[in-house]
């Protein structure tokens, strides 16, 4: 038994090491400090969430409508309304995706929170950086190419990450073929690979070219 913990808390910590932080808060930290730590954790989570949604909204509008129109003072009111709609759309999509992936994670024995947190944001951060680079770098870009690069990036992360096999397994589907073909790739590599993949696809001559970006 660990000092300061009840037998039930010790068994919980032995079952999953990720319980060390909440157990430390509830058994060691004084009540007032506990509230401050929890408030700080929620504030950090909310700040990361709203910055992600704002960045996704901004880069989406820049890629679709063009940076000049987004930054134009004549369309400021219209852009504010459209950006709010884009934030809501991204929030709904990401929430639905999270609920879907949580089903497979709940049935998994490996619950590494650090790997989960940084691995899940790889679905959006890599393509997000790629869209941003496509919006600011010179040359004609294809909107369909950007969408293709984003889709390929998400598919690649879903293929390499363990959440998809877990989800398919929880649905009673065979995942052995996926486990055998899945490469071992650490989550930090997702960001540059997906960014370059999205940027490269944006230059593909498919569909209608969006515009030519000129260096200022």
C-alpha cells in the first residue's frame, strides 16, 4: 500500500498509472490548492480547444475564400459571421470524431494519456499547418488538392494510430490485417509529414486552381 492512500486507491493506481495525478490531488493536496489545480487544468484545456477551433476556422476560410478577402476591411462583418459558422462546424465534426474514437479507447488496456493527447491532435495539426503554408506560399493552389491532402493525412494517422483497430475490434470486426500492416511511427512525426503531404497535394493540378499567392 502506498503511504497516504487507501487500499482501494492503491489498487486503482496499480491498475492504471495515469491515476497518479487525480489520486495525488485527492489524497495529498490541501482542499484550497486542489480547487486551484483543477481550475488551472480546465483553463488550460479550454485555451487549447478555442485556439485550435479558431486556427481551423481561419485556415479553412483562407484556403477556400482567399487571404485577401478574409483580411479585407470591406468584408469584415461577413467574415466574422462566416468564421463563427466555421467554428461551430469544426466543433461538431471534432466532437463527433472524439465520441466515435472514445468507444474504442474505452475497451483498450493501454491507456497512455500523453500518447493519446498528442496523438489525437495529430489528426488536425498536421493538415492545419499544411493548409496554412498553402495559403501563404506563392503559386497556384488547388482546393481539391488541399482537401485531398487533408483526407490523406487523416487516413494516414488513423492507419498508424491504435485507435482505429480498437474501434473496429469493439465493433466485432477483424483487425489482424490492420495490425500487421501498421508501421511503428511516433506521434511527433505526424505533424511534419502531414503538413508536407497537404502542401504537396495543394499544388496538384486537379479541379479548379484557387488563386496565385504573391509575396508581399
